């Protein structure tokens, strides 16, 4: 029986650290991890240090959300990056449209994300 590949990091730094330690201490730790947000990514990176695990090398990882200062770190974090400014401006426009026309039907708007490729994933 395989262990569940999903570990709940509770969207916090401490939760990410605990989840990472749980994964890293398995008999067969994963070759790669996707951290669900910046907080859990920071906790994951702390756990790597505590356990003496190298990324990339021993494990690769990607973060969902991009740390604005990631390029300043020795280990650049590969990230699924969201267009935060566009999300904010579109949300304000949609809210103002709804205020102007309260009967307007709800809308779902999806904006494209992109991969900010750095070294943590271990890809060339």
C-alpha cells in the first residue's frame, strides 16, 4: 500500500515544515514536491535545512505562488506565478460593475498563470 502523496500543510509556515518533515522522513521520500503557497514553501525549505536534504539534488520542488524575492535567494524557487496585479485590477472592475448594476449575473474570470523557472525543481 502506498502512502498518501498529499500532506496537509495548513497553509502556514509551521504547517509546511511539519508536512515536509513527514514527507522527508518516509521510508521512500518523494523525488519532488509541489508546495501549495508561499507560507508552506518557507516551511518546506526550513525542513530541508533541518534534515540536511539538498534541493535540487536530493529532491526537487515547485511553489504555487511566487516569492517576490526568490531570485535573491541562493536557491531560486521555481514557482507557478499568478498575475497578482491583474487579478486585483480585474476584481476591482468587477466589483464596481456589480455596484453599478446589482442585478448583473455573477461572473467567473480566469487569468493565466505561468511557470517562473528557477533552480529548485532540478530541471535544466
